[in-house]
């Protein structure tokens, strides 16, 4: 997440403050939404909605003023989750997993396979599990910070993180087994040739 | 775990962020243009308002009455207007004096003291309107009921 924008303590010109806030935070909001949605168009919708809501009067102005960037980040996540549940995007995300734009890793093919497995496993996770893993392992937030951000107790966050990790490992193992099964099948085909088509 | 998650995280390329960001900004700008009167009263920070103080009900009624009288109303006219529009009787003089001190009303210096709403007062009225306050709602209610009664067909015996 980018550096939080320093809240302007005085009342000022709305439009210029809004523009500054937008330019400082648009990338953070867009990337946060994209990580969950895995889809450019939906992430654009989320960005639009988050900032359009700011044009309407925020219900919790005090919270916004305390930490504008944190507020926007939470709004982006909530909006992404809303889009997912509303449009049933989970299915599509699973299908679109190959189209996710991830820079090609420069590591060896074994590492590439590992990354692909994690990608597939991440796509299988519930969005909230995916998010907590991102926050902790990708954004480097401590559990205490996540608890503050999500307004949850520290123990609740610890339990959630543990469950998300367990879930991720479970899916990685499933992916590994599937990969092994595929590999074995390919080897068998290589060894024995394609099975002949059965007669009707 | 950390490294794998980082590598497996989808990320939009910089040029896509720029492109999408610019496109959304154009739409937000159009939205701001439509709402420019409202946004002139608003602030992104602080209490959310830009030099538009909150009005309590009585003050709102007085300012609305002064606004309707268009700078020609004395304290008596204001009292009369409030009574006619809301059905309520207010102690006008002390309120008017306070609103004048707060810079929401200004009085003419010659002859009768006739009041007008200052720019700050107009902003306060604008805020009250956005907050959903209505000046004539007390008299509108019964009047609306009368209209509804008139519009309804008579009950069949």
C-alpha cells in the first residue's frame, strides 16, 4: 500500500483535495481490487465506485479523516468482495486463472510450476482468505495491523490467517497430486502410445 | 510462502494503471461537474463541510424566512413568515441577534432593521437543504392530506 495521504485538517476546496487524493491512491485501490477480482474491467468498476462514493457524503467521515488511504483500501476490498458475490465472479476467476497478467518468472521450470500451483490454489480460496494472505505475505502487514484495519480482534485475525494458510496448503497439495497424475498419464501415453478409439 | 504468494499475485502493469486511472478520472470529473453546486459546500476533510455551519431547526426556519423575504423583512415580518409557513411561534428577536453576530444574517443600517442572508448564511441554508431539512413541511403535511382526501373517491355505501 502506498504511503497514507496526510489528512488535511482544514476544510478546503473539495475538487482539488479530491484530485490529489485520487492521484495518490488510484493505483493502490486498483491493484487491491485487481488482486481479488483478477479482471481488469471489474477492477476499473471498483475504482470508479470507491471514488464516486466519496463524492457522496461518506457515512463515517471521522474514519475517513483519520486515515484516508486505509479507508480507501478497505473500500476497495469491500467493493471487490461485493462484485464477487454479486456477479458470482468466483467461477469466472477460476476459469480465467490462465489469463491473469503475472510477469513471467525468470526462475527454472520447477519454480514456475510451483508458482502456477500457488496461483491455481489462490484462485480456489475464498476471497477473504485470499485477502488476508495478501495483506500478511504480500503487503507485509502484521496481524495487529490487519486487526486494526479490519476492526477485528487480534486472535480472530490469527485464526483467520492460520485457516487461510491451511486452506492454501490443501489446494497446493491437490494441485500437486493433479500435476503428478497428469505427468503419469503423459508418461504412460509416451510409453504405450494413444489408446485406440473403441468401435461403436 | 511469502515469496510464492508475492510471485503468484496478479498485478496490473503500470501502463494499464495509468490508462484505467485516466479513464476513471474523466468520469469522476464529469460527475463532479454535475455536482459542483453541492461540492462547493463540501469539504473532503474536517467535518465534511466547507464554511457551511450546521443549523438547528429554529435557526433554519428564521434563515429560510429571511431568504424568502429577500432582504425586505423586519423581525416582525420574519416572525409572521415563520408562523405562516410552519405553524410555529418562535422567539425571533434573540435568535436574529445571535445569527447576526454569527455572520449568518446582516441588517440594514438605515431606517427599520431589515435583514438579509449573508453568503455564509446561504451556505448554511444549502447544507441544511442537502441534509434534507424542509422549511414548510409542517404546513405541507396537512395540506397534502387534504389533497389526498380530495383525490380519493368517496366510499361506496
